[in-house]
C-alpha cells in the first residue's frame, strides 16, 4: 500500500488517515485513473477543517485544550501538537460552553490586575495601564509595546498578539512562541522574552 500523504502539509498520515501535524482526519474515496489504466486508487478527501491553522474550536465533550499550544486532546495525555501533558483541569472548551466571571493578570511585582472581557490590554514598558507600566517600566528586556492580550469570559480564553517585540512573546513553559490571533485556554503563563535569565513571566488566572 502506498504511503498516505496529507493534502495540506504533505506529511505522512497514519493508518487511520490522521495527520498529527495539521490535527486533521481525512476519509478515503475511490477515483479512476484513466492515464495509467488503473481501475481504482485510493485518494484522500478533506473531511475536517478547511484551514490547518484552526483555532481548535470544534472539540468533543471529552476533550480539553493543551495549555501550552491550544491544540485539542485528552486530559492527562500527551499533546499531539507539542508533546506536553494536557492537565486534567484544562477544561476550557467551547463545546462545553465554559464561561468565567473574572480573570486576573498576575504581574511581576505580585499585583493582581483584574482584566475586563473583550478589552485589549497593551503589555509593555509604556503600557497605557498604570499598573502594568509600573511593573514593567524598568525591565529593559521588555519592549515598550511588547504585546496585546484580550480575554473572552464567554469562552474562557485569551488572544495574544506579539507587537513586533525584540525578544518575542511565549506561552506555557516558555518554549512555545505565540501565534498572533490564536486563542488559548485559561489559565495560562505568558513569557516576555525567551532567554531564561532575562525573560519576564506573567500569569493569567481565573
């Protein structure tokens, strides 16, 4: 049997027609190949997401999201996208209609800043929020306008957009770089910078 190839990323599929890179499952269909006079040949037809950069919003009721990269998976098992273990408490999935009443940004100085749902917050040395500016103003490894975050109470999620910062914005254990526009489940750790000796950790808790 010929190797099955994902039509989106051109990587090999497993025997169940699943692509671990795109997180898509495909179904086989039959197609006649006239030029080579082959009566029947297995081809793949996309039966899942149209875009491989999905925000992982369609999850079954038993699935959770990885707190490191946002991919779907089973609580307590290894994430197929980044390899991290998905915590059992990571249950912010849209299919469960999980909502929250509050979210807080834990700043390096220990201050808890309550975040409003649907509001964009500038994170950086020159933030327009005085609490954030006071906590990060002396951190030279943090850009003046490092990134933006937005909380959504209704989906228990956060959107993070790096603003072209010098040292980058990371999540989880500090090794996963954020994808601008991607939504991630809460709670989450945000790292301003990548170098362990210089980066600044922020925590968004619920």
